[in-house]
C-alpha cells in the first residue's frame, strides 16, 4: 500500500509536466498543423486537408501557408491552389504564388540542415462569414507532377493580435 508521501512524490512530476506542456501552446493559434509529403514528391491529387473550427466570427484572423522544402527544390517560387469550404458548403478556390528564394538563389526561409521552412501570410485580418467548421485543401499548382523536394505542407489560422 502506497503511503501518502509516496503518492505526492509520484504525482508531483506528472502535474508539473502537464502544466509545462499546456503552457507551450500559442493561445492565438486556432490551428497550426502540417502534413508530411511522402517521399518529398507532392502530386496534384495529394491535397493537404485541414479542418478549422471557428467559434467567433466577429473577430479577425490571420491565415498562413506553411511549407518546408529541401535545398534541392529547383524553383524560386511555388504556386498553390487554396480550396476552402465553410459551413454553407460553398467552395472557393484561390491560386497563389509564394516567393521562396532571391534571384541569386538565396533561400528566404529559415534553414535547418537541408530543410528550409516558410510561414507565409495569405489572408490578413480575415473575418470568417459564420461560426462553424471550415475545410481547407492545399493543392500544388506547378507544372511538375509530382513536385519534387517538398517535405511538409501546412496551415496556420490564428486570432489577429491587433486591437
């Protein structure tokens, strides 16, 4: 039978770890997820899918496209199609271009080893039309199929911090 002191010593680290991990989350982030691209080959049909639950349609949000590519990615940009459907199921699609490197070949993302990470704003202070679940699908829209050397693709939706 466990003594009271032993139980306290056992539970204390569990409580501290739980508090530490809960403190690591960004309170403004509604969603910040990425999916790994198999073999770093992103095909047209391999859309990255994300669901975002919006509880307050009265506040503005910032939406970001997250991307990681290897140093062997052969383009200075990327074109994507951002598909969105809301609670009304009315789909919209927007074609976007993101610059990944300068004309001299210098990567604009943050590097870590052979990977370069990007978080690129595509909607600023955006107001969702209504509360509910929104479905996002990100499709690569380059000429190459599959698009080689793409490691991860993701979406971040955060509450706008401006007053």
